[in-house]
């Protein structure tokens, strides 16, 4: 497997073929092997604590600065099962194995007195974690309304990131439910989890559950379990990424990036949208909404066809439309749009739960003298 970035880095057939054959080693144009691959993330030696990634540091500061924002960064999940289709003990056992497999799910962040009170991450041995910390419990509810309120209460839980691991699980049972369904509420704090992590978590949880549900040998070791599961081997953990990131993004490389973004975002205009609703109150509760809509097949096909004719992606095509609408609504020609990026640029990160996501700023300047096709191509 190679990344898109590898194709652009190894610009000739010779370089790319050598890159693939030699297990991702880099060759120069002259065919000289370059072993100075600073993009390689390696396991770090054991320490009592580890430095934070830039993402952890950023989010921890925000949560510390505004305590009300803590629950705004909760990532909730709720699953519905029939009693016949799930074994609660096996489900919880599988959940624990996922927490054991991914160290970031059992990590707390606090000041380290041995490192000048610097904020650092401490990985908790799972044997030291009490079930109460996971909030593992059964909530028996008299009716659906009571169950809904308790699920909402779980999802609004305020983590103490200095003292407790950033994940919870609760089983909810509605005593009025004639179908005997079980609802499982799982809560993560964003500081240990992102959108990409969701598919990894569900895949790992399902694999562990199916394995334990069909298990016959009670004496399997952890290593034998992972072999039997056929899950991808985790060559690194999130802490290794954190250390690598701090070392890689430092010195001249970091300064170059800072200078680039300062230049790129210099003299930007704030978006001046006209309010057509009540102004945001001084104190707000972070409640939001999601708006779902569908494009019919005819419109969708035409959009794809137009994008193809202009040789741009559908994303660029729709981004152009969105920025054009914002420009018309605000009478501004300098539009900044933030878009999330996975930020998983190394293969080692593909199967790792963690907080990697970042916001990429797209700055789009609209020239009223451009025709529409030129504008879309410029955006792309």
C-alpha cells in the first residue's frame, strides 16, 4: 500500500518502483538510497508520562479555559440490541479489550511534577481501572421517557480529563419495552477520538465480540487472541505519534509552516453574515442541529457531469458554489472556509483510534471579472 503523497514525492517510475520494492525506502533521482525517512513513526521507550500532541494540547486548553465547553466535545454512540442477540458480559469484555488495545482510551492528562508541571499524558494500566471509572452499569428505566433522559444525561457527562479516562459505557433497559431491547450508550471525549476512529472502534468491538462469543479455549493468551482475531497489528500507539509530531514539527520546519500560514491568512476578512434570526446570546449552551437533504438523481448526475467536463472534483465544484453563495450573501470577495481533514498521513495511523483530525483553512478570493468556469478551476 502506498499513499498519494508517496506518488508525488517519488516523481519518476524508477523512484516509485524502488520505493515500493524496498518497503517504502526513498531513492533520489540518482538511485541513491535515502534512509533519512523522518516521516517514519517509531515506538518510544517506556516513560511514566509523555508529551501531548498539538491536537491534545489545543483541545485540553479549550476545555480548561471554558468548562461549559467540556460536554460540547463529547462523542456519543447508542446501539439497540434485542436481548436474544447480545450477551452483555461478552459485550463489556469486548469493550474492555478495545480499551486495552488502544492506549489513548485509557489516558489521562495532567501536570507532571517531575517535568516542571508540564501537561503530559499518563497511560493507565487497565488493571488499575475500576469498572466505576468506565461508568459500567445497568440503568433500569420505568419507561421510554425516563430512559431517554438518562441517555441524554450520559451524553452530557462532563469528563475530568485530569482524573478519569475519556470513555464511558452504560446499558439501558426499558422495563416497558415488550420487545426486550437493550440500549448501549457509549461516550468518548473528542480528545481521544475522531470521526475516522468510529469505524476502527466498531470493527474492533465486533471482532472481539464475535471471537469471545465463539470462544472455546478459556486459556488463550493475549497474543493468541490477536492472531485468532486477525486484527491489524498496531505497530505504534497514540503517544508515539505525539512524540514524533513534536520532533518532526519543530525548528526550521515548524517556522516555515508558521510563516506560510501567516502569509496565506494575512489581512483576511471576517465573514459578515446578515442575521436573519435571533442574535447569539452572551452565554450559550452549545446545542446545535443537523440538516439533512437529498439531491435527486437528475441534479446529482448533472453536477457530476459538469465537474467532469471542467476536470475538477465534485468537492471542488460544490465548494465553488458554496463560496459563491457566501460571497453574494455578505458582499465580500475574500471567503475563508474551514474543512476537516483526517490528518492521518502515515500508514501506521490507519488502524489507530485517536485524535488526529485537523481543520484546513481554504481561502477563496472571488474576482468579479472571472467567468464561472475559470472561477471553479481556480478554486480547484
